[in-house]
């Protein structure tokens, strides 16, 4: 599935879709990668609404634990730092340790070659979101070059795929 922004999805939509656990990338998925301040109120409200509805949010990032903790300080989220995406091993281990079921889990991210691939290899549903900002860190630019032809091929093979605003559309 492809969504414009994950924070536009309500907890009720996740519940209707059978989602109890959201594994989410951090940079350019929940926060702009180059953001100096911490988080905005819309993100805080969305995360609190998820928690109030029994949905667990796990930040699954390739960044260091220090970087992730700093970015999500004071938010009710779990952290999986150094997830080694696109390899599925970190996601598998985390799901197993916390007794999360794959069919109740979704992986969200802005990159096909790391986030979506990791989720697919881990056997969970995946949601590709549009990057929050149009610039990328140097290490991400290579992935974006590889991503472009794959996205074009996807649109050719699956013309029904389109950017959506919510899960139930």
C-alpha cells in the first residue's frame, strides 16, 4: 500500500485492518531527516491516540539507539535501533521477543529498498509513505536512484497502485 502520510491514518482504521503493532521508520517517515527540533504536536497527538487505542508503535530505525532515543524522547514508543534494514533479522527477533504476531503487524517507511523490503522479507504487511521532505541524507540518495525505476515498473505492472490518504479508500 502507498500512503501520502502515515499520521493521517486514524487508530480506528488500523483496528479495522487488524493492525495492533506498527513498525515505523523514523527519518522522513515520522520526522524530517534534517529536523533539528524534536517532534511536532500532530505527531505527539497521533502517537498518543494509537496508544490509547491499544496500538503499539515501534520505531524500527537503522540509526543508533542514541539518535533514535533523542528523536523520540518523552513519546510512548518502543525502539528497535540498528535494525539492519533491509535484512529482516532484526524485525524477526523483535517480533519474536515481544510476542507480536506478523499478521497483526505493519511496517511503514519512506524507502522501498530498506523499509518496504525489510517488511516484506519479515512477512508483515508494508506501507510505503511519501518522504516528509524532498531532500535526503547522503546515504539515502543511492537508494532513491535505485528506487525510481522500481517505482516506474510497479506503476506499470500494478496500475491500481496510487498514493492514498488513508487505509480504507
